C-alpha cells in the first residue's frame, strides 16, 4: 500500500465538437516553452506546447519521435512529474481548446514577433511536417532581408540552422559576407552583451547549459525579472541535484504564491531537502496532518529525515508509528526501522510486539520466511516475542522432524497454506496420527474452505476412533 502526496491535475480538452477529460502525466520546461503531457480517459496521449505561458498548439500523438522538440524537452528540459501542485500552477487554464491548425501562424502574428514565431515553429515539429516549418521560417528570413533588417534576418537563420543543422542553404546563408559582423558579434561577445540585442537566444543558450555556473547566474537573473515560477522550479532542480539549501527562505516566499505551506513542505521533502531544519513552520504542518488523521501523509513528509530530527519530534514519530497501516510501513520498511530506533521509551514492548506482529503477517504473505527474517535483522535486539518466533521458525525449516511445530507457528501468523504444507508432511510421516489431520481441518476452516474442512474432520474422527479401539 502506498499513497500519493498530491492530487492529480485534471484537464478538459475541447477537440472540435467533443470535450475530453484527461490527467496531466508530466510537464517539461525548455527556456520560454513548455510541454504538457496529458493522458485521457480513453488512454490517448495529448501533448500541448506553450510559449510564454500561452497555449500555442496541441493534439493527440500516437508516438513522440526522437529528435523532435517534445522529445528534447522531456530529455533535456526541466521536467515535473505529476501529481505535483506546481504542475497546476504551470498551466494557465485547465480548460483547453485545440487551436485551428490552418490558422495557427496567422494568429501567432497578432501576439508575437516574427523572430519569436520562427522559434515557436521549431517547437511544433511533432504536429507539422519539418519541410513546412522550414518554409515558414525561411519566409521570415526573406521578409527581414527585403526590409534591410539584417540583424533580425541573421537571428532567424540561426534559429533555422539550430532546427535543421543538415540544411545546406541555412549553413550557406550563415556564412554570407553580409552577416560577417553579426557572426563575429555572436562568436566573440559575452552573453550579457548579446542579451540586449537577442534575449531569446541568450535565454535558450543559458537554459541548454544551465548547470554551467556562469550561465546559470545569467539565466536566474533573466527569470527573476520575468517568470518567478520557472525560477522556483530551476532552484528546486538544482537543490535536488546538489542537495543545496541556500536561499530556501527566499524561495519559500516565492513558492507560497503558487502552493500552500503544507504542499511546499512536502515538495521540499520529495527532493530530499529537510524542511524541519530550515523552516520552523514545518513542525506545525506535521502536527496539523496528524490531528486530521493523515498519518501516512505525515510519514512521507518526514521519513527521509528521521536521523536529523530533534527529540521534540518523538511524540510525532510515535503517533505515526502507531497509526500507519502495516502495508504502508512495509512499503517504507527501511525508513520505519530507522523510526523504530528513535521511538521514545514510552512505547511498551507489548504495543511494539503487536505492531510488528501485524507487519510480519503481511511480510509472510509476500516473501519467504528467510527473507522476512533478514528484513527484520536490524531490530533483532529489540527483545520482542515476534522476532524470537521468526528466528525459531527459521531454525525449524532445517528440521523435518519438527514440521508440526513449524506449522503451528505459521498458523499463528495466519499463513494457513504454509501451515497445511507442514501438517501434510507430518501426516505422511505418521499416517495413523489424528493430530496433524485435525490441524489441517482447522486450517481449511480458517481459510473458509468448508468442504475441505469437513472432509479432513471426517478423516480425523475415523483415525481417532481407530486409535481408541486399538
């Protein structure tokens, strides 16, 4: 058993005359563009491209081809997997209408510059033929050339060359004598100098190489002036990668514009940044979760930080331990074992034994006896009856003369099939002994298999009568 910390982001998609419901699977940011991956109720995959927070285009795709912008965004971009509260913040409108494909570029001209549209065209290669997009970008290039805007025409041909490096005409035009000074400017100038003349180029270059410290500083500066949400996600990506906690208070203030404090604490916990050391409010968030009965949600928020929690968290740990479902504990067994080692002394051996017993019952349903024993090795020194019994059972596995005893232990842990196997072994060794037959009957009774239980009950009575006559 496991739980999700966050609710999924649901979208309503209007496609011609029908409305389709879907859930966001993931989103990717690549410079000024975003891609949102949505799976519908019919298990179709829709992809939507955004530019500067505005929907550009989207539609159903059977497959995302290698080399396309969507493929690059999910492999090289900043990816947020759903469910995640910041996914919802990334999508301006949760009701989408698929734009008219035939009118798309004429509509884009009312909102964006031609240089921007040239770049936007390169993001749409999953929906348009590449040659068609190249022709559109070419038209922008020639438009600027005819009007004497050589700098802009050079910028467009750079976009085209990046989009299709094998296109011979793009390479030839980049090397034209008319573009010599612009080519030198881009090749010899530092990015801050280029920023004023071509901010789109600089942002894309810095985003592509965002783990370069110098380019990251430039990118952060750009984002701080235009998109605080992407700046926040960029910090989270770096913090998760390097386990950095610098500026956590600054980005907490930014995050609270998009999510609640509880969601922010959980987001930090997901990327393994300890909010309980950095944000005093975090403890109150946990206490509120526990008060509302959300023990497992609280556990997911703090389990990665057990070793760093002060003694003031002992009561919280104890409540989480006592109230978490056994299957949930098993799904996070290693972390819960760390929790056990820090439990306050008020946890009585009897209470602990009962809880471990419940966990062992589930473990034995999923794993062999020896595997269960190994999983419990870290708490062997807790001096619990249940641990001693598991250890005894492992010893009995190697002793065929004591299968009845092993079967009794299995029965105690509600593992009726294994118990039946043990009692069958004993019944074959002692075919006239009614005791293992009686136990087999009881096991089938516990399993709810009435017919089998009655059958073995009759055999037991016959053996018992025969034993009394003898």
